[in-house]
């Protein structure tokens, strides 16, 4: 029996059987009716799979009139793609639902991928201890308290998690610069960032040396390659300028200011989460493609926590699996429980 975990987001489809993991761009809000075909195409890479363990965040896509309608559409699309395979859906009670149960209780399965990841990752900590999972992805960041291997968040829905600081809508790839900070200093003047999708956090990461150029990566604000010259120009456009008008040094300074603002936002949320815990977590678990940002935040804002035991999901399971950590976690949980 091979269980395949599938994490269906608003912008990406992630899939893993615990041995092979893949991520594919899929803008769900643009093509919801093609979701079943996209999943079926991915499943073609796993011909031996007999069971699917599913989680989602894509129900929030604005192509759906409500989140409940999004859950129904995603579940039905998976069932179509699954064929004869058995389908199970993770829910925040720490169990799998049947597709029928998932549609009946959509609040429990909507945006539940963080819970699956925390349930699996919590086993990295010693029994009877507390830990904190910091998962920084392309779009969002999760701060998830874990006690004795069990997630113990204050909020279970995205709304409650946003209010509690356990969910922060900022990441290292898709977040527009104006969503990170309203303004920056340019030539000694406080300058508002244009509220347009001119540049993203991925440009900042590239310019600050946290990732490498990729001529084939066109998932950028203007669909041009992820290269330093292009990123310089995109960041300059965020202040209604370009790389002819602003020097490379000036544009890099804008990127640095955006990074500082993002670290402040993340550290403020994390401090709020830590302030509600009864004790300092004995273990810190880092996950997601933004692990580098989590490490920077810890070193600059929470140096005392560096004395605690720290696990990197990327180092534990490898960078490819780490990019699809929620799907990977589901594959393992499904293998154990289905």
C-alpha cells in the first residue's frame, strides 16, 4: 500500500509519498475547473499509490463564493482525480475524515495543512516537553505551540490564528513589498511603496543573497526571470522608479529596509505567541523554504532561544521534501493511520 499526501494550495500543488516529493505551480483562482486534471497529472508520477491523504488551503481562493464552497470543490476534484484510490482528508481534530465528512464539516478541514505538519513534526521533540514550530513558506508563516507532540494552538481557524499571531500572512516568495511595509526611506525621504504588485519578497531574498538566480523561474511579479538585474528593476518600481533612475546601492537599501520590516512583523507575532506559553519551549522546530529567515529572526530577536534544542526539517528530511513538508507529513501520517 502506498499513501500519497497532497497539499492543495491557492498557488501550488504539493505531493509526496515520503520517498519522492514534488511541487507544481497551479493558480487555483484562475483555473478551478482544471484542478482535477492537474491533480490527476501529478498522480501519474505515483502509479503504485492506492490511498490519498489530502489537506488544503486553496479553499480561500476568491474564485469560490465561500470557503465552504471551496472545500466542496477541492474534495470533489480530488475524488475525480483519484479514480479507484481511497481518499481521506486531514482535519484539525488530528484525524482523517472521509470525503463526505470533510464536506459536512468544512471548518475542520479548511486550511488544516499546518496541523498535519505540526502533528508529524512534534515527534522530533522529547516526550513530555514543549516545542514551537516555526514554518515560513512562500506566502505565510505559522507559529505553532506543541505540547508532548500534540499541537496546542489558541486558534484553529485562519481567522482565529490571524488574530492570535499564530498565522502571519507574510512569506519569502509571493508576498508583495507593500504588504510588508507601507514605506521606506529613499534619498533621505520617507517614501510610500506603491500598492501594486511590482515586486515580491522573493526579489528581496535574491538581492540579499538568500537564494540564487533562476532564469527558468517566471513566477515573479512581472513574469520575467528571477535574476538580479530583473529583481533590481522590480524593487525600484515599487517606489515608481526603475534601475535607470536609482542606483543598485539605493535599490539594495530598499530591499534591506523591507527585510527589517518583515523581521519586525514576524518577531512581534512570535513574541505574542511565546507570551501565552506557560514555559519557554525546550525545542524549536524550523520548517519551510523560509528557514533561513527564521534563523535570522531567532539570532537577531530571540538570541536566548538559540540555547534551546533546534531542529531543521530541511536537514532532517532534505530540501526537496522540506519544500513539500505538509504533503510529506501527510504521507507519513497516512501510512501510519489509514
